[in-house]
């Protein structure tokens, strides 16, 4: 082998080694600067659920989230790993921060939305509740249909459409079910008065309906047929003993409501405030109320 052949072989060897170093460096750089994952519709549904549950429960666990989403715990944990990786959720409590991923460790840990996750969730909730207002107040859909359709619309509404929708509706404060609508900055109006479930009322106690829990479509349809809507005046006439039903007056009618149903109806003392509705005629009653 002459000197020229030796030189060429050495040059090729050095070039291969340098290219290998460069490729390894580029791979590490790609891993360190991984593009963030776009929020999918399913990820958004989990963020919305986490926000709603966190306002009702102090210690939100993956098991409770799985129950709410009607999925298995492993399915919920898989989604939580994705949300944690993208910076939307974190954990507190024993075991938090040990290992990687939502499934690591055996200690009971509590899920928390990060500021990034809370911003995303509040935006979704704003779009959902504005959509419900539009569908009920402007198009005349009933509660059940409006809630179902809003679950679809919330994922496709752009910021521009969101702004125009709010302006058209007169910047409503609450959704048709009585829940506050976050403003354009994500702020939500705090309850000025104490509210409590109707099942905690005593005989002869009066008040007005503040909101109705919205997660059971058939219950919404039933309550709407009775006229059980936000701002309706209500009076508890009798309370049956041993966990029996409540006899309530709504308008000129009286109804017997079971304790479980009454626990879904949140009320405040005093007359109705008539706040929050947009420009339209409001939600239609269900079939039984027509």
C-alpha cells in the first residue's frame, strides 16, 4: 500500500467518525428541543374534566378522574402521562416528583393543573358555555341538545369566533345551567352569596335556583320539563323523614323530588337575580314541559 492509499483510508475513517459525532449531536439536540404535542380533542376533554373536578374536590386522584371519564385507570394514567409531559398537569403529595410519568410510584398523589393547563381548560370551558348560550338563547335548543352540541363546538371555535360570539350574546355571565362563563382573560366571577344543594333546605325555606349540574343529559331534560332552571324561585314545602323525598313548589306547581335529584340543584336564598342570559328567548323546556 502506497502513501496515497494510506492517506485516503485515514481521511475516510476520520470523516466517518466526524459524521457520527455530528449525527449524535443532532439527535440529542432534537430530543432536547422536541416539538410540543398539539392538544387533541381527547386531551382537551381531560383538561376540562380536571378543571371541573378540581373546583369541587380538594384531592383529585387518577382513580377519581378515571371514574369521571368512564374509562379504566390505566387509560386515564396514559393520558395523564401525555399531559404531564407537555406541562399541563403536575402532582403534589407523597411520591410526587419521584420517578417519571404519572404511573410511577405507589404513593397516593393528587393531580393539579399547571398554570398552562388551567389556561387551556378555562378557554375550553368559556367556548363550551358560550356555545350553550348561543344554542339555547339564539337557536332555541333544549338543554340536553345544547350541551351535547357544545361538546363538539368547543374544540373547533377559534379565538376570533369566540370573541364575536361573546359580543353577539351580550357578554353573558353564566351558561344556561347557571355556571359562570370565564371572561376573555380566563377570570370567573365568584359567587357573591352562599349557595347550597336543595336537599339541604328545611321545610318552608325559600330561595332561587343558582345552577343545575350539567353532566347527566337525561336529568337535565327531566328538570327542564319541570321548570327547574336558574333564576326560578323555589320553596320546600315538606321534607320526608328517613331520607325521603322533598315536596317543592316551583311557580304554581308542586313536585316530589328525591334526595339525589335535589342534590344536583344548587340554590341561594332570596329572590332571583335574573342575571347572565344573552339576548335570545332562552332554553326550551323538555318534551314533558311543552
